[in-house]
C-alpha cells in the first residue's frame, strides 16, 4: 500500500490529501498538522478581527472530522513534524501536547508547511508585549479582536505595513472603533500591487475614512513597558498606540525541506517543477512554502496566495495518486477590498516590467462601470501595460468601487495566461447590458489606447 | 479631398465617423441619418420605458452639435439615403421633412443602416392598433411609457418573445404597475442564450415576481377593435392585454446594400472581411446590418450587438482614414439583467455545439460568489462546455444574482478569443479576497470538472 505523508493541513495540504484519496482510495494518506485545525482560511483573519465573521469555526472550510470520516484521511492534529529522513523515508513527529515522539514511513511526501511571520526575528522585543500582534495562525484574528474590544473607544491602533493585510486590518479595526495609523516602510500604500498614481487614489480614500498614513518610515523598534508596547520608532518619528498589528514580513517555512537537501530557489522558497515535484522525485512541495513559475516572464516566483496554493495541492494530489497533472504557474493576480474600495492587479506593474527590460506602453484611464445613463454606476481607474515590441499584455491594475473592478483584472489575468496581446483585449467580447457595463468597456478603451501606441494592426497579421 | 459618406448615425456609424475624422482631419466626413438623433443607445429603451432612465436625451452619448462642432463631422439629420449609385459613386438622399432630394459624392461609403423589426411584416394588422409597440427607434421607449402610464393600475401587458428585450421589458413594465404576461414561441425563456436547465431557473424567478410565461406558443395574430388590440392568438390560446410589446423579430437592413450588389451572406446580412470591407473595396459595412466572423467556429454570423457594432465602426473609420485595423470577430457574448437576476452566455451553447458536430463535455455547477464565511455572497449557476477532442473551450452560460456572474462569463469570453482550453481556464489566475470571490472560484471548479472528463493533462503537454 502506498503511503503518502503530507506535512501541513492548510488549504494546499488538504487539497492534496483529498485529491490523492479520491483518485486512489487504497492509498494511505496521513496529514500531520501542528494546530488543532485543518483546511483553514487564513485570509479571513482580518474579517474575524473586525467581527464581520463571528466565530473562528466559520473560517474552516470543513471540520477535521469531515476529512477523517468522509474522505478517509488520517489526521494527526496538534502534532509537529520535527525531522524528515530522506534515505529511510521517515518523518519524526512530536505531539504538541504531550511531547511524545514517533515515526511515520512514507513513499511520497508532500510538504505544505506554509509561510510564517518574520516579525519576531525583525523585532525580538515584541515577545514581551501582549498588545503586539502578527499572524501566527487562524486564532490570531480572535486574539486581536478580544484585545481590541477591551480597549476604550477611540484607542489607537498602529498597523505596520500598508500591504493587503494592513489595509484589510485598517478597515476592520476602524469598525471596532479604533483610531488607525498605518506605518509603511516604502513610498506608497499597496507598494507590491499598485504603481504610484493608483496608490495615491487609495491613500486619499483611506484618509477620508480617518486613517492616518505615515510613509517612507521603516519601523526600527517597538518600545513599551510593563508588558505593553507604547509606540513604534522610525528614523524620525515616534508613533504611539494602544494595540499594534504587524501586517508585513512573511517567509516560506523551509526548515524540513533543508533536512532533505531540496533545491531552494533564489526566492528562498522550495523549487518545484510544473508537476509540483521538488528536486527529489518522491517529494512534492505545495502552497506558500514553494516556488512556482510566473507565466508572464517565465521566471520562478514565490507567491504565497491561496488560489495558487490550492491548485498546487490539487496537482500534487493528482500526481501522487498515479495520474498526471500540471500546474504551469500563475500570473500574480492580487486583490483586496478596503472600506468601499476594490483594489486589484495582475501581471507586472510598470516599474517591475521596466526593471526586467521590457519597453512598456501604458494606457491609464478613468472609466464608468455601467452605461452612462443608468443609475448606480461607479468610477473605475484602470491601467493596462503591454510590451511595445510584441504587443503582449504585461499587466494591469485597478482601483474601483465595486467588484466589477476586480473582475476586469480577472479578464486581463486570463489573457495573460494565454499570452494574449493588446489586440486580443480589443477583440475580447465583453458582454454589454446597460445595468452591467458600458458599451465601450474601460478594458476595450484601454486596448484602443494601446493599439494607437503600437500601430493599429498587429505586425504579424 | 477624400469624401467619406456614412449612412446611419447609430453607434457604429458615429464610431466610424469620429475615428476617420480624428485620424485624418482633412477628410470630408458626412453622416446621413433618418432621425433627429445620432449616437443613440437603443439598448436603453426598456429602461426608458420603465422610468429608470428619465429622459430620452440621456440615451444619447453625445448631442448632435458635439459631433459637428468638436469633431468636424457633417451631419445630415432627418435625411434618408434612398439610393446608392456604385458606378458614379453617389448617394441620393431625401429630406424626411420637406421631401426635397439631393446627391452626395463619395470616395468611401460606410453603410451603418442597422437592423429593423420584422413585426409589421409578420403581423400587418398591428398597424391599425395604437397599443402595439415594437422597437422602431430610440423614442419607442418614451411612447411605451407614455401609453403605459395612462392605463389604470393593474392593467395587463403582453410581451411577445422571451429574449433579452422581452425580459428587460418584463421587469420595466412590472415597475410601472402592469401585470405582465410573456408569450414565447419556443420551449423556454432566453432560448438563444440559455440551455433548458438554466432557462428553467430564470423562469422560476420570473414567476416569483408575478410574471406569467406562456411557452411553445407562436403568436399567429393580434386581434382588437376601434384601433386597439385586445388579445393575441396562438395555436390554442387567446391572451388578453391592454398594451402589447413585441420583443422579437429583427432583420438586417440591407436595402441599400442591394443597390450596390454587395455580397449578402447566408445570414441575410452584408458579408464583410476582417477589415469590415464589403465585397466592394470602397464600401464598408458595420454594425447590425453586417456579418462578421465567429472566432470559436470560424463561421460568418449575424450578431446585432452593440459592442461588436462599435468595434466595427472603429475599425472601418481607421481603415478609410488610411491606417490599417482589423476586427477578427466576436464570440457571441450576450447578457441581460431581469429583476434581480443576471443572465449571460458566451460562445456556443450545448445544442449549437452538438449541431456543429463537436463532441461536447460539460461542467455544470452551483457555486458561491464570495468566501463561504463572508456575509452577502450569492449563488451562481454556471455551465461551461468544451470540445472533448482538443479540450478547447466552446462556451459558457451563467445565471446569478449579481454582476460577478456576468464577469465570470467575460473571463470565458476572453479565453474563447485566444482559443483557450480547459487547462488555460484552470490556470487562469482569478484573484482571491474573501469579500470578492471564493478561493476555489466556480470558474476554476468548472475547469477541474472538465479536466477530469478529459484526462488531467492536455495531450500535447
């Protein structure tokens, strides 16, 4: 009987386990998970913190019993894999509760150990402070809100990092009545997602909701007393707060991968091929600990995003079950909502594209989400970039007020997947009905603007 | 000086005129338009009828003066082109008001004469009835509502045809307090858009809004007296009403095209190449009177939809101005909203695909529009079909409760444009954030279901 051991019961690990067992029910599939939860939605943490989601249980896609009873998967909860032996094909594990150790044999190993916060390494002083939070696990959301709800109304929250976690937290902590300040190391909000022009629009809107934003200010240190932080220190500022949430600085958890001497990529995550195999053919790596390929540039990237993690898990599970599946990679679509703004991006942003040597043409416009005469339409700010030499789409960014902004980015994302060009975008047959879209959708207008810059007709036509 | 004459001032005609003049301001560009409006949004008529749009003026993208003053286009309003001479390159026109005739020379002619209702041909008796309406022009919306608002509350409206016009009208006439019955010749609502299973969901919802639907009932005759229709007659029913709206039966207006002996396609519309040229190199045809290519099957099709009309106009205008642009075609995306339902489809439906000889694999599912734990998520019913031999996507249909349903179809539409496969859909990097989408989007689940049926990996990989 083939024995599959999966280390890590998050989305990627459980997708792999479920898929393997489904395709090949005779396989012995065991998942080792450090916490008491599996199949958890870490992306829901800000919404748990802000009480949009009421209970932690809601963040589980399925309860552990489901996987055991319905899917026949062995679950070893509150168990830590502490060592992997590649020659004997064993995992050494230890019970988190009792400290008891044991061993498990495997024919295939799937690593799904995820990512972890670097916060305690960067700021070791935070261990002393009960009011400094960073995402450890799914219960972090609960801890934040329990602490926040004890504070008097109008207390100050300081969020470190204006990435998507920071901006989702800003909305949710505001909802709890806190006065929020965001401290960002770089020169803009959402620096990994947006170019400066669109980031500016997000910043203005956040300010209108009373969020203070301090940019160009890497946090050097947390200071406090009696077990509570009182302020963060930057080069030239001291920012006081009553609760602190760190939304930046995660790294792939590759400790066990090092036991096995697996190839680690330049990104610091475990290298995988298009079947999610590592440099050992009997070991797969999936999710936030692993690299995968960027379809736009062909380079290996580390993108700790849930959809790619799930797909990698699905593909690994299919492959260990004896079928053949591939995960060619992703294009880096990234999205979040903060207050009433929807922000999304896909592919490269302008500065990345230029750094990689592309000659970039750009279309930027402010469009409308419905026919001009229909009530309820919203503004949408869209930027699409393409390669001047080939007309290939390279990426897009959007800031809008409803989910159609997000979906316009998904249209570009799907065209990036098939290496689509500006002319493909022009031809893209976006539907039209007055309450749903304008007859010239902003996407098609962007294509027109780019076509003008590239000559109207593709060179090969 | 090059003289361009454009016949028809709708979306396609004005897009062509604007583009030609912009690229080549020295050209003499004249638009001949039968009504007193140009650049009108006929798709807004149901919303004008239902008072969602308050005034007819709102349905004009730009006022006529704008085109004259800002864009330097000659507008001949309330003027009908009555004959085209291909050898002398002349148009004979007649003033609608005075009956005065005149001639105009052209170097390039762009036909944009649109489509027209066949209703008075099918049911000649309706000419006698003041309470039977079909879409003649933009003012039809105004006429319908003026008549409807005079009727006592609870009067009966009969809509002929359950296509998108009929279903948009059903919502809008209901809003005016009318009791609505739809009479449809075929076996389901939205028969050109949806397969039976999804059509059933729309029908159930319409019934919940009090709409009566009578299927399999071609209307044979309108009957009435004293200038007012009282009922429609089908094979075995008589359906009484106080106001009647016909939402079916349009045809391309190709009268002038016949003067020029232009090639007419099998669809009955004017054949065009990928530059929107007709069989004469100095005559272009754009919009609802012209054929274009279906990108999925490669066949010529007649699709009187506004986005394609606009793109054809843009391309024709670019080409007559001496540049080179192409319109490779469309994939037939079609969408509408009726009450709280969003309906959309793209590419082929199952029965069309089978009729064309494809071996069809299908994924049908009911999914959720957001992360399962977020409030506000909706149900979405999705069907995606693909070709069993190649894995190429062939089409998709959706019935949902918010605009994300529509946008999911647009993602498939863009993949159809680039001849994407089921595996491209799986890889499609749909973004994820809890308020915006589930981590396994219904689109990706559909891809997974199809991959199972096709073998997990593409044959060529």
